[in-house]
């Protein structure tokens, strides 16, 4: 059984969900123009991911698996994620309207964010118990936040740089993302993970 520390480090750095598995690129590129929107998106993703992975683990292990309804897991997981995203959206609309406006279309996209569903499936595939699944989810979500903050910081500096017109916007963001991914490749082999 893996230690909780290794599970966390593996999810956070070594197998970073964005930079090594390339999941969640849409909100990563789309909501990383400014640091404030990157942090807002990250906190929203952390909330949804943490609660959705907890609820989906419980539903899978105590309802779907014992009743032989494993084939319904995708549908049930998407339903759980959709409900949680709606709760986040309602909260932000009421309590943080400026952040709600800044996130725009990317907030409802959390429901279709492959990271959220991917984490639920990875927890099942890795056969984690409840505590391990929470640590894994924390590592993945903080790894997503790290990638968001790093990219937004670089993109804010790039906005002030002399970039050729053909590379401005998304092209330079993808070039930056690829270089960040290469840098994170250096963590492969850390702790034998």
C-alpha cells in the first residue's frame, strides 16, 4: 500500500493532471489570462473535485458495486458533478459576481472538465480507499491550481513582451504550456513513481 505522502506527491508533481496527463486543457488555457481568474477557477475546481470524488467514491463502493450496477458509473458520476457545479455557479453568482463574470463560460465547463470525471475514474482504477482517494484528490486539485497559477503568471508577463502578432494569444500560451510540461517531465522517476 502506497503511503499517503507518495500518493500526494505523485498526483501533485510527478503525474500532474494538466502538465503530464493533459487533462483539463480547456479551462487551463481559457481561464489563465489573469491571476485572479486563475485562482478563482482553481478554487472552484478544488471544491467540485473534492466533493465529487468523495461522493462518487461513496456511491460507487456502497451502491453501484454491491448492486452490480457498475455500468452506470459514468452516468451517475456526471450527474453528481453536474449538481456540484450548479451549486458552485449559484454561490459565485450570488456572493462573488465579479468572479462569476470573469470566469464566464469556463465555470459551467467545469461540469464537462475531464479532470473531474478523470479523477473519479482514476480513484476506482487505483483501488484507493476513502482516505487515499481524498489525498489523491487534494494532490490533483492542488496540482491543477499550481499549473493554473504558473501559466497565468507567465501569460501576464507575456502580455507585456514583444511577441510577433502571429504568436499572440493562444499560440504563445500553447508554446508556454509545452515548455512547462517539459519542465515537469523532470519529476518523472522521483521516488520511483
